[in-house]
C-alpha cells in the first residue's frame, strides 16, 4: 500500500483497525469521523489527516473529498465503515430481538 491515499470513515472499531493496518503498510490517510477524540487519537497513531463533522449530512462527502484533494491531490481508495447504532431507537443485540 505504499503511497496509496485512503479515506477511512470512522475512527473506532473496524475503521480504526483498518487505518492502523493501512498506515503500517505505508498508506497515507484521511480519517473522517464524527468523534473528535478518537479521530485525533487515531491520527496521532497513524500520521493521518482528520476531518471532523457529521457524516450523516449530505454535504459531508464533498467536504471530506475536498480536504483529501487539498492535502494529497488525489484519492486512491475509500473505506466507508462509519455507522450508527440503532439501539437508541429500540433495537438491540440480535439474540435479544423481539419476536
């Protein structure tokens, strides 16, 4: 992955693991996250650039892309793993699902 420019959405869990692995293999990263604390911590560990904002907003994709192009001049890959838990809406673990 040396020289690959990678955007990773999400800075915890799978996103963090992906960023750490990609950085270890020589990729240059932009971490897009809604969680500033984990985003900046991951950037410290990987040398990544960080975009912090609300990834559910329609205009966020353009903003993330603009930052990546401004910093690196191109995008080689996107790993879109950012997600939300629906637990606040009443769902939960599969083994405890109603019905």
